[in-house]
C-alpha cells in the first residue's frame, strides 16, 4: 500500500487560497442583496390600501381590498373596505358557487390657468373571489354600500340553520 506524503504549500498557491476565501464572503453577498431590496422598496413602495389618491398620474394598480368574513348562525357577513369608491364603481356577481367583487376607479383632473396647464389621470382596478359554501342561499344574497364599506349578507339555507345539540362528554 502506497503511503501519501503531504507537502507544505508555499508562495503563490497559498496567496491564491487566501484571495479566494476573502473574495467569497457569504455575509457580504447577503448585505448586497438586502441593500438592493431596500433600494427597490423605496423606488416602488408597497401600498396596503386600494385608495388611488396616493399614486402618481398614470399608475395602474391591482390592489385587493381588505375584507372581513364573519359566520353567524343564520348567515355569513362579508365587509370590504373600498375608500374613495362609489357603488357605481363596484360589481358583485355570484356564479357557480363563486362570489366575485370587482371594482374600478377612474379619476381625471384638469386645471388650466394663465401660466400653466395640469392634467392628471389616476386609475386602478381589483377583483376578489370567494367560494361560497353549499349552505348559502345564493338567490338571497344582499349587498349594500355606505361610507366606503361594501357589506354583503349571505343567508344560509333553512336546512343549514338547525338548532345545535350539545353532546355531553362522559368520563371513561
């Protein structure tokens, strides 16, 4: 069996090894990626509200509105926050067990004075869909809109609304 001999490294090969390790620094790579991410974040800010008033002219957004869903004994209640919109900007449809809320807002503003002319356009749309349970009576869904809040009432079928029976747990 041949025996391996180890020779000490010298000169250029040792410098090459040191240089390679100093060039590959995983923490430096992560830092550069984080810097790039924050630069992008400041250039293209995220918006949590479907309000279109904060967007520059000509910007199109596809933000989804904040929605709350509550189940009550006889119905489901869905509320969607749609600030700055009116009922004519919103459509609610129910088809094949899917409830869809769509909205689109278009706003144009023009101002002309002696020394200048300003023309601004803002627009955006959203769509949100929900699969409704079989217990909902789709023919009786009701929608109302007040102060920027859309409220949908989805009544349950009479068969689905039954008295609960409490089951006693026995000790073994």
